[in-house]
C-alpha cells in the first residue's frame, strides 16, 4: 500500500511565474503528476485521513440525475462521435474495396 505524505508548499509551482494555472482562479488548478524523475507527492497523517473520509462520504452520496443542459450536451457529443464513426467506417470500406480490387487484379495475372 502506498504511503501518503503531506505536500511541501515550497515545492509547488509559483503561480505568478507559470502559465499552467487558470488566471481567473485564486487557487491553482489540479494538475496530473507527470514528473516521474521525482518522488510523487502523497498525503500522510490527518491530511490522509481527511482525504479518505471525504472520498468515502462522496461515494455514499446519492448521484444527482443529469440536468437538461448536461443531457443536451451529451447528445450533441454522441451525435458528433457517431458522425466520426460513420466517416471512419466509410474510409475502412474504401480500403477494403481497394484491397479486394488489388487481389482480383493479381488473381487475373
């Protein structure tokens, strides 16, 4: 099991010097840890316990149904993905036809 330790604030990126934080927020945005040359930051003690407690509470909360706006956005995305899929299928069908034609030509020879 991974050990959870507190993040040292002096190791955090200076917001004023960095372009990776949202400008309109007072707090830095959440970023994925990608620098694997250094040990990954982890929580320990009370911070770890609080994190686990909050995660467990959130898992127990009933899920709210999506709003009309969220459903409309999802429908829009699904339609867009469907169109992309149709285009990909059309291209694959063309590739298959080309291969079939090449095979027929080679069989004639």
